[in-house]
């Protein structure tokens, strides 16, 4: 029988924080790209695409890791609705972190626009057509799902802070190893 862990594995923690930093970087890249013109705008857009592909791969790895290494159990003192909401939020995050890069990849593929992975190689485009009209529809999905990402992030961060400072139940310490665990 395996020992029940009180915190996430090092791999899960690493993937969580790398993905979080890259998501924040994506927001910055979009804002910078919107403000830039000419070659600078293209650089921000191309970097956004490369980071998006990286997020896709890392999210798939994170999901596979989670199935192979289940997360630690939630504190028994947590209310049932909190556990349900926490679980739903995690799975919705995974869905959003898959849909966002996939919709961007579909948009680039439909428009026939290359996706350079940091200048090292071109990520293969999907064999779809549709041109600018289809690309625009995929980008509409992309923009809508981004709003869902913002809602989930606020909910997730708010819940982590509530558990740390109101409930004081050690939940945040499961993902931040330097915090004292109960």
C-alpha cells in the first residue's frame, strides 16, 4: 500500500508553476503585441504562438502526470461543495489550457500561417482549410475561452488565499513547498 502524500509531487509542482508563468507571459505578449506595430508586433505574435504550443505540450504532460500520480487528498475539514468546486476548477483549467492553444493552432492552420517554435522549427499545421473566415471563427473561440481562463484564475487564486489566510488548512502548502505544512 502506498503512502498518502500531503503535497503534490515535485513534477506536478514544477509543471503547475511553469504553466502559470507561461500563462502570465501570454497575457503580456498579447498586450505588448496589441501596442506594437510592424516587425515588433509580428515578433510578439510569433512568440505568443510558440509559448502557446509549449503550453499545449506541458498541459498534456501535466494531465498524464496527474493520472499517473493522483493529487493528495483534500483536507477532511473541507466542505463537500468546496471539494467539488476545487475538482471542477482543476478540470476546467485543463480544458481551457487545451482549448486555447488548439484553437490558436486551428486558426493558424486554417489561414495557412506558419507557427515557428522560437525559430528552431516550424510546428506542423493541421490539414484544414477555410482561410481567413475559418481562422476568424477559431479566434472567436480563442477570445471567449480566454475570458473563462481569467475567471478560473481569479477563482483559483482567491480559493488558495482563502485556504491560506482564512481556513489556515495547509492547502496552499501542497503546491508551495516552502510553506510550513500541518
